[in-house]
C-alpha cells in the first residue's frame, strides 16, 4: 500500500493531479495516466490493480506497457519524495 508522505497535499485538476510538498514548497503536476496510477495506489490497491486500471481506462494499452508505466510512475514519485510504500 502506498501513501503520500506527510506534508504532501494532493488536488485533482482538469488534466490530472497536482501535488504540493509543503516543506519544500515544490509542486508537481501529474498527467491523466499518472493520476490514475496514483489514485489507485492511494485507494489501497497494489501495482497489479494499477496496471489493470490503466489497461481498462486506455484502449490499446497492453499489460506490458502498463506495467512499465506504473513502475516508472512509482519510481518517479518515490524519487521526488512524494509517496512511501
């Protein structure tokens, strides 16, 4: 299960999501694909469910591509210090 790190705020936008780290005053915008992944993870689901969410949401996205995307998105969010498992 993943959660936002303390002090990180999230808001839904027309285009996806925006995250604000209150400590550093940095913010990030997530495109719709990353928003689907993060929302799935924050709702208590795992990587497999995030892959299913992408393949179900986007026509023509296969499991291999979705798995690569989910892995990259999680790595990016963790590297930025926004989420923790």
